[in-house]
C-alpha cells in the first residue's frame, strides 16, 4: 500500500466518508519531520493539506504533540496554518504524524540565498519581527500549548535552556569541541537578567521558517516543533544569529538592520530587550545551533538518515557556528 493509499484510508475512517488523496509530493528539506503536500477530495470538496510525519532518523528529537498544540495556539493570532489532525501512534501511516492546512503561493528563503527578499526586505522584516513580538505578548495561560507545558520560573529560564542543549552536546559529540564548551562555561557563569514574563517561544524563528508572497507580505509562520515556554528573548536572539543574515552582516535574517529588528520586537511585545539579557541569549543561540549540528553529524555518520541536509549541517554549518561562537565570546567577555 502506498503512502497515498494509507493517508486516504486514515482520512476516510476519521472523516466518516470516502476520501481520495491527490497530488501527494514530498517537500524537500526539513530537519525533524517528513513533509508532504497533497489534496484531499471528499464530498465534492477539495482541501489543500500538509502531512508532517516522523522520519526514521532526524536532526531534532521533538514531540509532534507539542508542535500540533503550538499550531492550535498560534492559529488566528498570527499568520499560522490551522492544525487538522494528530496521530501520536501512527495509525494507518505507521509512524506518528499530524496534518495541517496548506498555504499556497508562498515562498521560503533558503539559508544560503543572497538577498532572498529583494526590494521587499524591509516590509518582510517589519512583518516578521512584529509577528515575533506579538507572540511574546501572547498570554500562554489557557492556550492549548500553555495547558500542556510546564512554565519555568522566570529566573530559571536560562538554566533550563542551557542545560537542555549542553546535554545534547554531551550525548552526541564524538570529538572535543573547545569553542562551544567555553561558551557554555561563560553563559553558566554570567546568567542573564530574568524576563519580565515567561512566554511562548517558537524555538526556531528564522527567515527559512516563514512563507512570504514575494511582494512584501508575510503569509505563514511554520515549523513549531521546538515550541515551549521560556524567556521570549530566546526567540529574538535566535533570529538575530549571524548564521541567518544571508551574507549581509548586521542585517537580521537578511531583512532589516539589527537595531530596527529589536525596536520592532519591542514595539509589538511591550517588552524591553535588556542589552545584557539579549547578549546572553544571542550567545546561547550559537550554542544551541552547535548542539543541533552535532546531532546532525551523529545521525549522518550513523547511516540511519542519509539526508544531505544532515551532512551539510554537521559539516559546513557547524564550522560556521564555531566561527560565530568565537566572535561572540570575544564581545561577551568585553561587555
């Protein structure tokens, strides 16, 4: 039975009517889920959908229920697709998956593309960092994600995040990594000021995880698999990481100057990006990135997942983050 047949069988059973699956195609890329686009035809109606299924090997070990609840939480508050169905046990598809609506007509920026937004970079940047600030302003209490997640105390946000990603490096590294180890020690010895409030953190908010229309409009914020509750500056620090600058140093996500990005975030969130806290979370972001690429290298070498994304991440991207870590460490020491 093909994947399309399995998917049709699942939807027919759960929707209570015959469903035909048309034009099922794998979308390339993605570090933690297999992603497919398809049309579901039932009762004379066609619904454009996306399937996100757990792979056999992955760059990230994440909980698909958390991602599903994050979509449910953010939908209608931000440009986010509607989550349709979740199957943590796999059902007819054999591996855990969820289904969400598809946003057609959008473009995503490749992390290696120069000037991916062209003349519309400023407009996209305005929408992008305003949306991130809007997320930081959202009260998580009572939301689907908030009900299912444990919120750390404000003063513990940094420790929870640093311990999590340091443990990933401990688990997955196969050779000494002195640069990231130095960064971890520095971060642990100089904790940031606590956030004014604990908020929903997207976890991977960057240019490659949004869709835009090519004319300056933000269509969708995607890839919520790392969502959690924490310091909202974690997201801002990740978005400001030089890894995502598309070859334009100082231009956040290849969109707007760093200072403008921070101002947009502050205006929408109602929060102040404390310079010391933002410096901490920016350095932390490079540690987090280095941990992700360390896992990518392990998965690729093990042979369980030979996706070239893992090979590139574990080699080229990892080296670039080592450079960023060294540069940030020098500035962090002087701060």
